[in-house]
């Protein structure tokens, strides 16, 4: 009887120690994952800040130009410089190796904070995917319609360009539309990434 009790106690202790080790390993994996995600977010935030700052400048210049275009008050002195804006394509490629690794391995729930998992999913599957879609559609539109048209223009002779022809007006209008949509989505993703980074850092301090 005593031997049986000793065995039961031994098994129970071993089970508890095993559970404790498993929980400790899970906590360490969670911490390592969160620290790695913070580094990923640092990189994403840097590039999104660069993108939004650049797009704000280009969008402002193109807005002014398009407004003058519709009012037939185009200043040709900076025409070629403004046309070059239409060549700009700045796709955002997120650094998501840590998140994708957790997702594909089925270990995303190692992050036990439901709100953090929700924020991660919203950022990577929501906001980042929206940016990707805008970039893909814009690249297709530019490569198939806008760039072939722009290549027909005589960039060395701005005076020869008919700025009021429909193709020219449409190419500028679409470029402005792309920059507007791109800026909006990049800004949303940037704000979300900054907030997520702060929330993760707060959890790591707890």
C-alpha cells in the first residue's frame, strides 16, 4: 500500500514538474516571439514613416498641378519634374517573418493575450493586405496604361506635350488617386503598427 502511494505521489510530482516546465517553455517562446515581432515592427514603422513623408510631398505637388491642369493654367517650367512623379511606385514589403512563422506552425496562440493576437491579425491580414492590394492594382494600371503612354512623350521638349489631351489628364488624375489611396492606407497601417509595438513593449515589462 505504501509503495502504491509512493508511486502515485511520484507520478503526480513528475506530472506537475512537467506541466511547470511546459508552461515555462511557453512563456519563454511567447517572450522571444514578442521581442522578435517588436524588431519586425521597428523596421516596418521606419519604412512606413519614410513612405508617408515622401507621398505627402508628391501628393501635394501633384494636387497643385492637377488643379491647374483642369483650370488650364499649367506652368510648363516644372512639367517634366511633375511627370516624373507618375513613374513613382513605392510598394511596401512588411517584415513579417516572425508572424508568418507562428501562423504556419500553428503557434500563434502562444501569445496568450487575445487583444494582442487580434491587433496582430488586423495589422498583417487587414492593413498590410490592403496596402498590398493597392500596390498591385496600381502597378498593373501603370505598367499597362500609364507608363506606355508616358514613354511616347518627348521629355526633352516640354513645349511639345499637349497637357490638355485626355490621356495626359487621365494619367495625372490616376496617379493622384493612387497617391491618395496609398497615403491613407500607409498612415492607417503606421498608426496600428506603432500602437501594437507600444502594447507589446508594455506586456514585456509586466
